[in-house]
């Protein structure tokens, strides 16, 4: 082990700068931010395909033999899908920035840099984005699953798997309430 040693009595001794260990720990939080947007993207694809193929409610005049309208033809359904797609795109753009910023920082540390100033901003953004992303994605997954009706709750749709898989992300690397408080502390300190 490179940064810590365990002696025969079970005592842990840290070697090196503890800020480096903290920087590596932040990597998990950055990874969460960089990965949760995919849940919304996948669920949007599933719900979008369902909305294009599922027909419901004949809104044509009585006696007409026209097909029922697609779910995607309804504005309420469009709002759900377009909002989820927009969320996955914007979350992806922001996570790209944070992920690249963190990667640059880690590469500089491996190259021998002693500059730990980026830790504070990485902590601030990763805490705030982790809390916001995981809560938002959790809500969006529920909305998309419900928008597919009973089919959204069947295992074969893939939506229950996404919802179950994502639910742990809300609690990984700290409670979201604490994450928001940590993010707000950095802002309050600047005021």
C-alpha cells in the first residue's frame, strides 16, 4: 500500500499528505456526478420508444375507425419526455467539465505538484452536483416510469431496474442534505 501502512497490531499509519487521500476520496463523488445522468438518458429512450408505439384514447368523432392517438401526441407526455432529455443533456455537459477538472488536478498531483487549492472547488461542486443530480434523477426516473403506465413497472421494460439501481446513488458518499450544506458553506464563506 502506497499511502498507508498497517502494522502487526492493526494500527494504521498514514504516509504522505492527507490532502492527497482526500483528493482520491473525492474521486468517488465526482464519479457519481459523472455517471448518474446516464440513468435519465436510458430511461428517456425507454419511455420515448414506449410513447411512440403505445396508442391510447380515440379522440376522433364517434363512429370513426381511425387509430387511437400515440402517447407522444399528448402535450403532457411530451413535457415529461422533453424535460428528461434536456436534463440528461445538461447534466452530461456539466459533468464533463467537473470530470475533466478533477482529472487534470489528479494528473498534476501524480506529476509531483503540491498545489491542493483546487480541492476546495472540487469539493464544492461535487457535493452540490451530487446532491442535486441524484435527487433530480431519482424524481425523473419515477416520472418516466409512471408515464409508461403499468408497463413501466414491469421488469421487462427496464425501468424498475434503473430505478432500483439508481436509488443507492442518493445515499452514496454522504446524505444529500449534508452535501447541500457543505456546498452552501463554501458559498457563505465567500460572502
